[in-house]
C-alpha cells in the first residue's frame, strides 16, 4: 500500500475518532491537518505528514494558510488533490472570520478601515482592491473586491470602482488594497491611481473619503500596519 490510512492506527490514536470523542479543540494542529490529508505516505502516517507540512512553514499555521497552491502541491505527501482541499479549508476559515465582523460599523478613522479589512487581506499573496460603500452615517453598507493582482489604472478602472455606488445611489466610498510585502507605503502608481479615482468620483458626485493601503506592523516603518492617503494629504486631484 502506497500510503497509510488513518484507520491503520489504533482506534484511540485516530484523529477522527479523537475528534468525535473529545471535540476538534482537543486535537493538535498536525492531527487536524491529518483529517484533511486523509492518507499518509510509505512509512509515515497522515499525522506525521501533517507535522512535516507544518514544520516546512516554520510551525506557523498562518504561513501555511497563506501558501500558494503550487507550493502546497510540491510538498511530500500532499500533491494536487490534497493541496486543493487544504486551500479550500483555509479559505473557509478566512470567510468565517470575515463573516463574524460587524458589517454596519461606523467608519470614523483609517484605523477602523484597517481593522475591518485586515482579517481577510493580511495573508493574501496577491494585491486585492476593495471598495467600501458607506451610508450617510458612514456605516458600511456593502463591500466589493474590484480586482485581484498587480494594481494599475488599466485593471482598476473608475467604472468598476463606482458601478455599484451609482447603481445603489451611494455617495461615499473608501478605497483599500493590500501590499503582500507587508510594507504599506504607496507606490507612485498607487498615488496616481488614487488621484485619478478621486477626480472621477467628483464627476459622479461620489466622495472618495480615503484610500487605505494595508500591510503589517512588522514591515511598516511607522508601526501602524497601514497607510492613509487622507492623513498623508495625498487625495488631491492630478494637475
């Protein structure tokens, strides 16, 4: 047999049975990974494979959860099918965390925007451009991911950014995107894009309240983990 099934282990040691008896919280991270992996490889149980996968990422579940699918596929004992299963499980976890965030919070500061979005964006491997649509009380009514990938004016077009705002009669938006490097300082392209969108918003009578770039505290020279175009006075229209 090429791999070891979880059923090959004594009943009291099988992760599935342990979960049934004790609950998921009682299992170690390698055991939970083993349930997703289902089988091991020659000489190694699924739990051992799970432990090695976690070790590959320095023991960091956050690093494992944010790993590209291609990297997961190359790990010994994982392969494409198991990698897809892991990626799906981690994405469900991120979506659950996002769903638990209060939607109708009042956005009164750049820090609140960062807190609202960082849970779902801090581990992304690519840049994502999001728009928050606010009501007259500056509460978040809706959120939309406009594009995924390297940001430039060809990808982030004003018609995509403001389409939902025009359709719903929203007159206030906040723009946000992440920097996977962790450094939230804006690039020249970020600055130019922001000013162009502010100008387009004025034509449509839609106010761009701010553009927040999300990073990490560790990589941010200011230690805040985000950059606010409004605070930096970079919201003016291009001349």
